[in-house]
């Protein structure tokens, strides 16, 4: 049985992923990048919360380490996606993070790639929250 708090975090992660897809349509590619990272972060935290573990922070690689250590789940297949998504928590939002305006940094192809990476993370977590 899935804990209520974990379910709430997972649902919010799914909602964030939907926002990322919508941002592809509106050409808000920096926002798509941000919401992709957020979707992955929230569903990964949902997995930890389901086991009674609270994680503070935004580094998806660190969250994956905790999942592997504490839940003994193999996260290897997601590591490239998590590496790529982690950096967009900051650079998709702040003009001084990458020495350029976020909305000028992102293209449709880049944003679409990030949304797809987040989708894979959401689907991976879904299999463990049944």
C-alpha cells in the first residue's frame, strides 16, 4: 500500500510533467526544462517518502544514491537522465547561472529531450509505487 504523503508527491510530479509537456506547446522551453527536473525530483522523493525517508535537496543524483542505499533499488538505467535533468533546476531559472538568459538557452529539441527524460523517471518510479 502506498503512503498518502508519497502518493501526493507522486501526483504532483505527474502534474509537473504535464506542465512541461504544455510548455513545449507554448514554446516556453526554459519552463519545460524546469518542470521536467521538478517532475523527476518529486516522484523520486515520493519513492523515498513511501519508505518513510525524507530527503532535502534538489540533486537527483544524491536522491538516487539514497534510493539505492536505503531501498536497495537499482537506479543505474536512470543515471544519464538524472545527470542531465539535475542541472536544469538552476540554469532554467536564473540569468546568471549559465551566463545567459534561460529563455535564450533552450530550444524545442533540448526541452523535448528533457521532458522525455522526466517521463522515463516518472514511469520508473510508478512501477515501485503500486
